[in-house]
């Protein structure tokens, strides 16, 4: 007996009608077969898998391809029933791509009174649309699965062809805008991986054609660039030179000072995260070679690792001294490759400005959240310790509460925000409107 492992929700009954409409490319008997299978799939997925296995290979590919278009999550259990092919590859990739059925909200950019990021997430509206989004092409003809053919061709062209070849392949996809937009996002990542720095400009342009995925696309590019950073215990300028050149490439992507400022801030926050967690020993070596604008990000990443790994209760003063010791230490690491790097999950505890918060300076926190920042390194270290304490498992609440009476307004505000956010999450309720101490802008 053929069985499909069904771990996803079955799609709604509306899928039956959708698949019946999509089935119009075959003869009448094939249309009836597909419509009958759709009804079975909607009511009894295990029996639908048996029915699918009894079809010829071409019939299976056509049916599953249409289901992938309509419900990529629901199609995932059937991928293994397809012959090894580009159709199966597309089915498997789509079934693991949550953004296809839960796309990011197309949030508007935020206007801030203070400096820095308005949202923790890079929004699609922050990334300019590129002309490649306007390319029009008919779908491939004479093939059993036109969608998989166009999808596969785009991936090949991303690594071997011109950017025009990529755009033309992505433009052949049908079944809704999400498929074309996803194609551009995947192609951008493949092109950057293949070409490295030489592909930064073209990859960014491909992201500009990724529709609602534009922000997510550029975020992935930034993470790809940051992942190649040396460990933080390396202070050799030559070893760090490629990272500085990647920062230059990001700055050159746009004449918009606000955009490249945001891209660089996110880039250095991810560089710091990758670098600190790749280091065999914790030290301040990287501080000697990275630009001053990146220092708050390295402080925050080191605090995250130091405080998060502490197995005893720490006071704010003790945590600060530990991190200062780390920052003063120089190891002179050789930058040897680290295999199996595991990055921590970072909770977003300041996704967007609340009422009265737009004047507070904001920087990216590990590329996932935001935090406020202080020009004074000592105060900024206190802020970094608080953010790290909030993301420890479990959160170090006593340490955070000890900062509620701190002399600096930004520290008091950060402690109040973190306590509120952690409390709301613990109760699994929506965070209520808050009234807080105002923080001084930088």
C-alpha cells in the first residue's frame, strides 16, 4: 500500500473547484480523473495518495503541479510519489517555504523623529522595485510541467546566465504573483552565492522584482554576505578586508542615504552575530578592525553570548565587568574554519515604535529585533546587557529589574520595555498600551 505522510492541514474544499479549472489543459477523461482526485484529496488524503500512485507518471506530475500552485503546503506529502524530476524538486522546495502560504505583511516604512530603524523587519516598501518586474514572457510549451520547467530554468540561469535570462525565466511562471516573486527571491540568493561580491548589484536588482518578498529577499542577501565574516577573536585587518568591501558594496547599491544606512546597520548586526558565535574564544579583537559604527553591534553580540551562557545569577554590574574583560582581551585567533556553526534564536522584543517612541534612537539587534543605543560605550554596554538578559533562558528578570532606577533614561526605558514585553509573552496576551519614561534622543 502506498502511503503519504500527512502532517499538514488538508486544503479547503474550494481547492476542488480550483483544480478542476486548472485541469483544462488535458482531455475530458483526464479532467474528470483530476477532479475526482481533488475531491478525494480534500476528504481522505491517504486514499488520494493511493489514487495518485495508480496514475501514470505524467498524470501524477500534472496533478501535483497544479496542487503545488494552489496549496504548496498541502502538496508537500505527495512530493515523494513523483518520479525524481524538476517537478519533484519544485514540490519539495515549495513545501518547505512557509513564506509561500504565509507571506510577510506589506508594511509601510516608518517615519521616525529619532535616528535609526523604524521596524525590526526590513519591509518590502523599503526596497525599490526594479524594472525586471515588468518583463513579460509566455509560459513554456510542449512540456508536462511548465511551472517546474520555468522554475528550474530560472535557477540554472541565476548561476550561469545573464540577469535578463533570469528575469525571462521567472516571468514565465503562472499561478499567481507569489510564484514569480518567489522565483526572483530564490534567483537572487543563488546568484549571490555563485558570484559573491560580483553579484551583489544584480542580486539586489532581482530582489527589487520580488514583490511582497522584496524586504525578505534583501534580508537574506545581507545574511549571506555576513555569514562569511571571520570569527570575532581575529584582529587581522587583511582577514577582515573582504567584510569591509562587502559593506562598501552595500553602500553603493543606492543613492538613498536612508536606505543604505539601514542596509549597513542590518549588515553589521548580522556580521557581529555570525562573528561572535563563530569565535572559539570571546575577545575584543574585532573591535580593532571594524568601523566605529559597528562597535555597538559587536558589544551587543558579545553580551548576548556572555550573559546567555552564564550558569549563575548575575547582577548588572557583574555582567558588565565580565563583558568589559572580554572586550579588553586579545586572543589573536587564526580565523580557522568553524564547522556546524549554530546561531541562537533571537526574540524580537521591539518590532516597531509604540506611542511616543519614534524619537528614541534605534539600531538593529542581531538583524532580528531592535534596541536603543548610546554613544557612550559604558551606557551602551548596560543596554546590551539588559537585552541579553531578556533573551536568556529563562530571562534574568532580577538583573533587568535592577535597572529600573538607573540614572540614564534610556536604560530605564529599556528595562521597562523588556519587562512589559516579557510579561505579555508569558501571559500570551496582546501587549497593552504603555506609558513609559521618555528616553533622550542621541
